């Protein structure tokens, strides 16, 4: 509750209460021009102060996380704090530019608004990809490997542990696991959204919304395993990283998944050890 209400409280404090109070104080003392300039000065100063607060919150959260195990949502909360801080910083600069250059100073906020609108668009946030491999195995054997969450650490090295799931697994089952992201270990919970033996297996995240589905089909030389990911980069992360950050993040996701698919192929095609 505090996390959600803090940005609203600061926003109300900066844009409603204090500017109105300062404007009321100066209306009876100076002219309209002096009043407007004073209001702009105070608003810009408060916006800068709010930016420092949220930047500090983001840095403090990043520092305190260290090597701790944290929920996945905390990662995006850090982005939110940083994005709010950047927004207040941009507002402070916009006010300063307007006070110095008048109407010409509005070019900066207009360009900034255009950038934010682009960052919020579905096309800028979209993170979809598909990778596929062919393995010398039957669809049933391949399905048994990818549909068992406890197998994930065998072909996804970033996954460190998986909690026991429902037995037997089915659509709607929750899968909880820990994944390493740099020096941080994240706790993640996904829900099984597709469970069709020999055909399809998939899981989905609620926040940020994303799905990943394996599709299996018989083909020349064995079984075709295709993995499709669909999702959107969270709003705050998209604003902070922009289009180049989205492409870099998508590239890392594809590379990690392709590495996992290659590991699946090795596991399914590994020859049993010969004992004498």
C-alpha cells in the first residue's frame, strides 16, 4: 500500500498543495508576472527535490537487494522508482527552460512527451520471438522433458531451483522457481497455461504479462520442438531503456532460449552410457 500511494502523495504535494499555497501568498504582494515566476520556480524546485527522492529510493533498493533472494516484481518496482525520478527531473528541467526561454523552452517537454508516447506504444514494448530445433526423439519423450519443471535447471542454467508442483501437472498448476539475474536471485511464479501430452506445453507470467509455449510435432528426422514467447516490456522499463534497450533485452532473451534449446537437443539425443 505504501509503495503505491507514495508516488501519488508526492505528485499531489508538488502539483496541488504547495504551488497553490505559494501562488496565494504572492498574489497580494506582487503582480501577475511575479506570481507566475514564483510558482514556476517553486514547482521546478519541488520537482527536482522529488526526483532526488525517487532516484535515492531506486539506488537504495538496488543496494539492499545485493545477493538477496527477491520477488521478480521488485525488479520492476526499482524501474518504476527510477522512471518516476526521471519524470520529476524532466519536469524540473522543463519548468526551468520555460522560465528562461519562454515558449521556445516548450520544445523540450514536447519532444519528451513524444518519446514517452512512443515508449508506451505496443510496438515499442513488444517482445515476441520463436526458436525451433529438430531432435532425434519422439514427441512423447520430448514432451516428458520440457513439461517437467524440475528438468528446467538441466537445460536453463539461469534457473537454480524449482519447487515441487502439482502431481500430476495440469493446466492451472503453479510453478515456483528461482532464477539468477546477475548477482541477484529472483523468485518467480508461473502458471501452466497449456498441457497437451505430446503436443503443447506452456506457462505464463501475470506481472509482467508474458507466455512461453513449447509446440511439438513429428517431422523429418525426428521431432520439431518450437518455443514461442509473447510478452511486453513493463511500462517503466520501456521508458527508461527505450527502443535500444528493448532490442538488447530481446536479443539476450533469444540467446538464452537458443542455448536452452541446444541443451534440450543434447539431452534428448545423448546416448546411454555403455556398462561392461
